[in-house]
């Protein structure tokens, strides 16, 4: 499916309904910025934390996993460590192997792939490597459209994973608008889930553009913030960027999982897994 132009560390459980007589089938969704593997992070270098990272993922056992800052060798490492999952991810620079990826993973025994692809967060989203507005780098999204084997008669699941620009405020806002347009176009025939690192907190312009939340905002938005559905009132330790500091939990919640109205959120958790005072990445997974 060519979508019309237009995962932080949190743990999330979502149920998707199949046929009317079917019981809800829980879907476990995870969003995880894994930190790119060539960064000069000293004691937090990829080679020193990759086992903890994959162990964190395996402990949650997601049905759907959206990753950010993935390089090709990291994508392949996760694919080998998660043999029950299929992976899709390409480099943001050329649509092949160059640059960071927003790779997605889905359980083969749970989902059948119908379609998959990528688009760039720009005014020319079908052009690999494109960037617009004040974006500092090419930014992109990867998506898969899946049939749930546990509810084959139900609507397909459209799973989109993205990573907004870390510098361009206008680029983040326009990226949210682009993403919302695509979700709204697809939501009539799919149940939609969105994961990503958005480099913006709750109540920011990109957040409001995507979710339509806040006083006086558009209440007709298709996507909803899964975390706030599970936790209507703010709670302690909602920060998702940690800079490899175990105790850095009080910052902004910049990693989100959005869900369309066809889902019910059972639970949402920010995973603070650590070992010997070290975290698996510089973001907590959701």
C-alpha cells in the first residue's frame, strides 16, 4: 500500500478486537530508541550494552517493536536475536543502507505481512533522503500493514514507526501534521499504532498537532496518546530520555506510542531496566 502523501522506553499492552464473537487478543507494543551503534559513548558503547538491550526487549516480548537510531548492523543484530520476528528497515540517507533507520519488527507467528514501506518527513515524502523546513537531517518513517492471525477477519493493523528531527522545531511540527494526515487517511480501513522518538514533550506543538489534545484543541484526532489513556493524571518519573543515567526520570516524555480509536489500552509502562548502574540505551523504552 502506498500511503497517501501528505518506542523512549515504554511498555504497552493493547487489545485488538477480531470478529464480534472473538475475545480480545492482547498485542504487546514497544518503542525503543537504541542509540546509534557508532557513537563514542565510552562505557556505554554499543558493544558494552547490546546484550542488556536485547535482554530488555526479550523480557517484554513485544509483538510489535519500533526502534529509532538503528544502524544496519544493529538492525541485523536484533533480527538474529529475535528469530521469531521479521524486520523491515532502511537507511534514511538513501533508502537502502546508509544512515540511521526506523526499523520495525513484528512477530511472524502472530502477524502476516500484507504491505510495508517507508516515507520521509519532508515535502517530498516519497523521495529517499529528502528533508524540508528546518530539519537538520533527513528524517523518515517505516510502516507495515499486517493481518492479525488471531483475528483474521478483523481490520488489518497499520504499524508506523518514526523519529522526528532533534533541532528543527518547524520540522517537528510539519512532520506531526504529515503523520496525522497519513494516519487519518488510513484509519478507516486499518487499526493504527504509531511509535517513535518525537523530540518533543506533552503539550508541545507537535504533540497537539498529532493528538489534538489540550484545552480548545481539535478533539477529532484519530490518534490518542496511549500513555495518557493509561495514566490520566501525570505521575512521577515520566521522562524517557536518560542520557545513560539510571536516575534521570524526571524530564520530558519525548517518546510516544499513539493508537487509533479501534484499540483499548490495558497498560503502559516506562521500562527502567538497568544493570550495575547502567541502562541499555540513552532512552528508556516504552
